[in-house]
């Protein structure tokens, strides 16, 4: 068995569209366990750490602005291979082409804005999960 924990964020668009419950329902229906949950209004410092790998990319500033636009729900989720499994539930990054049946594919699309509003974040590796859980569930 390969029990892991991952960080899931319901991004500001997901919270504003009242999709937090639907996203959590899908996580639980898949059989993963909710370990902790917080609603957070992140500041720039937290987002700069969270998105450090993307600093300098063209979408970085709009991404940070978008993430500052409203509250985020942070979920600590556990399960066997949950890091990969949640990324599969979320779908690919671009919500226009994410597969139907995924969170991004079912609820996301291009709204013509400067950054992809794709509803959720999921850690992409055990190292990222550990680092990101430390950021969003600090203290
Ligand atoms: P993911 O969230 O699927 O792990 P990522 O880590 O590559 O994707 O990028 C982080 C976020 O940045 C992503 O959820 C949406 C935004 N983003 C990524 N690539 C983008 C692009 N080419 N144009 C606009 N926004 C982008
Ligand atoms: Mg990523």
C-alpha cells in the first residue's frame, strides 16, 4: 500500500461558484479521506511560495491576482496514490479541453480572462505535496 496525502485547493472560482461541496463529494466518492479543511484568504507571500516554480512565466502575475481574488478552500486529502488520483479527478490544466467526467472538464471552460480559471489545484508529486501542505496548513 502506498498511502499518501495531497493538497487540494478549491480556487476562488470554485468557491464563488459554490462548487466546493461538489468537488469534495467527488473526492470522497472516489474513496479518499478528508483529513483537514480550511478556508483561507491567501496573501502574496503564500502564493509566491506556492507557485514558486512558475515565477517569471507569462501567466504568473495574472495567476497570482486571480488567486487573490477571493477565498480558497484548502483540503488535506489522504489515500493510496491520492496525488496521482486527484490529478486524474481534476483533469488536465486547460479546462476547455479537459476530459468530460473530470472536475475541470465538467465545470470549467475558457471565460476569456487573462488566466485559466480551472477550479482546483492538486499537488503533482510527493515532494510538492509535503511542501504545499506545510504552506497551507502551517500552524
Ligand atoms: P496544474 O494546475 O494543472 O498543475 P500548472 O502547475 O502547470 O498546472 O500551472 C499552475 C496554474 O497556472 C494552472 O492551474 C493554471 C495556470 N496556468 C498554467 N499554464 C497556463 C497557461 N499556459 N496560461 C494561463 N494559465 C496557465
Ligand atoms: Mg501544478
